[in-house]
C-alpha cells in the first residue's frame, strides 16, 4: 500500500518531471537557434531586397527623368530652331501667326506657342502684340494674346527671361488668356543684332502630358510619385486628385506632415537621395532626383510593406512550419526521454523510502549496462554505506554526548575549586576583592586563588600553557597546592620555588605555568610579590594614574626545578586597586585580528577609579566583548581585582 501511494504521487508530479524539463530544454535550445537563424537570415534578406529595390527604382526613376528630359529638350530645340524664322520675318507682323501655328503643329507635346513682343514693337499694332497659336481639339487656332484683359508683360514667363536674357521654364499656372488649362511655359528671349531683347518666344506644355510619364514610374501597387517645380508646385502626380493649386509646402502644413516639407526642400535644392517618410501611418522609402536644366525634381515613394511583403510571407510560412515541427519534436522527445529515464524515476521513489527511514527497502532492478545500471549500483552502495554510517553516527553521538556531559561536570568542578570573593568579608574589612574566570573552552588553564591569614592576603594568578583537559588538570594541581605551599613558605619567592619544584618533577608533557604571587599586608599596605613570566599587574586609583607594576621576569613554573626566583616589594596606597590578569585580556582579538593591548586597558582603568572592584571587572569583561564582537575567544580570561580600603 505504501509503495502504491508513492507511485501515485510520483506520477502526479508531471510538471516537475525530469522528462518534461529535458524536453522543454530541447525546445528552448531549438527555439533560440531557430529565432537567431531566422533573425539573421531575415535581416540579410531584407538588406538584399532593399538594395535590389533601390537599384531597380533608381533605374526606373532615371528612365522617367530621361523621358521627361527628352520631351523638354525637344520643345527647347523646336523653339530655338524656330527663332531664326522670327528674325527673318520680323518686318511682317502677320507672318508671326504662321510661325507659332507651325511650332504647335510640329510638336504634339506643345499645346500653345506665342511670340510676345515688347511694347509698341509694331507701332500700328499698339502696346500689346503677341500672336498665339494653340490646340483646340484636333484643330489649331490662333489669336492675339495681349490686351488690357491679359497683361502679359506682368507674366512670369515674360518678365523673368526679359530681365535675365536667358531661357526659362516657368512655374505651372492656369492660363485663362491662352490655352485655358494648367500649363508650364518655356520662354526663349529673342534679341536683335545689337543684343537688345525685343520678344519672348514661348512654348506651352500641358502638365497633363507629364502625368503619363509619371504614371509609368510605379514599381509597386501601393507606390506613388510626383514631380515638383522649383517653387514646390506639383507638376505631376500619379494620383490625379493630388494635383491642386497648393504647393507641396501648403500641402504639408494642411496635413501636418513636416517630413514632407523636409523632403520638398531637398528636392527643390536639386539633391539626389533616399529617405524614409511616413504618411498616414504607412512607412515609405522615397527616392528623389532632379530633372536637368529645369529646376524640377521627381520623387517615387515605395511602401515598406509592399517592398518586403514577399519576405514577410516567407517568414510567416517558415514560422508556421517551425511551430508544427517543434510540437512534433517536443512530443517525440518527451516520449523517448520518459522511457529512458523510467529507471531514474524508480530510483527516486526508492530514495524517498530511504529518506523516510525504510533502509530495508529493495533497490529497483535496472536492465542493460549503461549509466543507469551504474547509477543503480552506486545507489545500492550508498544505501549499504548509509546504514553503516548511521550505526556509527549513533555510537559516536552517544560518545560525544557523554563527553560533553563530562566536560560540563568538569567545568562546574573547576569553577567550584576557585574561591569566592564574598568570603573575605569574614576575615577582613580592609580589603575588597572581585574575580572572574572565563574559559575559552569548557575547561581552561587559567587559575587564581587567595586567602587571608594573620592580616595578610596571599594570592596567586596563573596561566597554564595549552588549553582543554590537560591544562585544567595542571590548573587544579597548582590551585590546590598554593594554600599548602603558602602556609609553609612565607615569602613570594619561596612559594614560587616550591611550586616550581613540584611542577618540574615528572613533567613529561613539558607544560609550564606563568604566575604572579603576592602577599599584601592589610595593615601597612606593603606588597611583596614574585613574577614567573606573567603579565605585570596594574595599580590604579588613589592619587596616581594607572601604571604597570615593575617586576622582574623570572622563568615560568615547571621548566627548571632549581631556578632561583627573585621578588620585589612596594607599598600600596589605601584606596588604590591592584588588578592582576592573564594574557587573555590584553591579547583578545577582534574580527580584523587586532589586539586589545595593554595601553587600551590602562586607558580604561583611568575612567574606573570611582567604581567598586566588581564593577571594574564587569566593565572590563563588557569592553572585551564589545571589542571582539564577531571573533571567537582564543584564550582563557582571568581577572583578580584587589582594593585596599581606606
């Protein structure tokens, strides 16, 4: 029943199955490769198509310009060739009508032609004389163009070439006095032998005649094109409705298209180039070029969607094929991977049984000799090793628990061996003591002891080399031996020598003890002391600043059994404190490895003169904890503070 429940749970973990995730990874990698390939190919194809479109459109644009230029050139050649006829018949005013009729008849692109003479050129003709011939359906008619109702002297086609003496193509205009249609006029100044201009020979061309040429310039269904005059008027447009009396700039303002005005400025400047233009939300590639010798310019706009429609269709087809293919790949991959990983799933269920504590659950059988078989054998070895390891761990844990319990008992015993400073109140009212021992481990090697006898305070502070149980055993020996030895030897040097001989005997472990021993006369304040390689104590309080007691550095206890220890003495002023400590105080380290140091301790005591010995000890301990916050305590800390009361 338990196995069936686990199997059901495993089959329900579809979303977290290895087979599905591996199939999704294959899908992800395949998709990334496809997308990168598609993007790179699409961009390369788009650049290639764009280049081909630009080349093809430029060729079509140049051909259109060439055809229009040919038409204009024919008109210019016709007028220039007919100018000699005007000069030869200049004396016969009526002959001028025949000349302009011949000009219109000789060129189908010319809808009208005039010879506009200067005022009173023919005195009998009056102020205005401009014979004009024009097409009227299939016939050619003529008339006198000038008059009060048509002052051709003010017309652009007359005034500009008259003033500059050069041929000129006019801006398009609606000529009510002539052909009565939207035309552009080519004006050719006629000069006499003295170089004076006496008439303007013109040829009118219908703007509609350009439309046929412009309409041919349509590389795509959505493309449009137009031709501008030198002032931005529409000379031709593939969309006839766009041919209005407005200029391109007025058109750009009306439809709020500043980009169109920018394009028109480039065209009027007779530049040649390619730009991107947006119109009504559609993006166009616009190619533009000037028509030679006219000041006109032609542009063709190709929609972005039309240019790249074939690429987009191909892209969409490839994406659809990929989606179908990827579904098949993922489905087949999932089936194959799930079949291959079935043994892995069984091993997973077996691992859950072991994790639940059922170490006797059998390892599933795996056929074949591939990696799955090796995994099954490794799993079986793991299960066997795990059973052995847990048995060993239980035994080891029990041993560690017993050892920890023993160490806690040893810790309590060790602290119980130390004197309590409250007991001094039973012997003397002239001294106050405070002490603290903080082992770095459960048990330590620091020690202190003291007692009062015959109005004298006997005390010792020591530090056993090493840590742990061996140091604690030596500490216990020294701590208990001190009272016995101090009762026999009445000077610090004698006490030191006796302790040294006992410790040096049979010292196969080569352990030693640094110690400071003192005898303080509670009536006179005289202090006798001996120092065996220990930190010198500090005297503070009273009228002096804290200072370290000058001591002779004798050899540590337990090294040489016959070493002669020297001693010193000084007088302790009443109200002063004697602070004895181990190197765990000054050599405490912070997280950066810096030492607390002797100077820092000395500065701290200068601020503690008004505190009781116990308050001073508590302050030092808190200062050390704050200094070394985050760093592990590396050595035992012992402090004994003695105040000689006033």
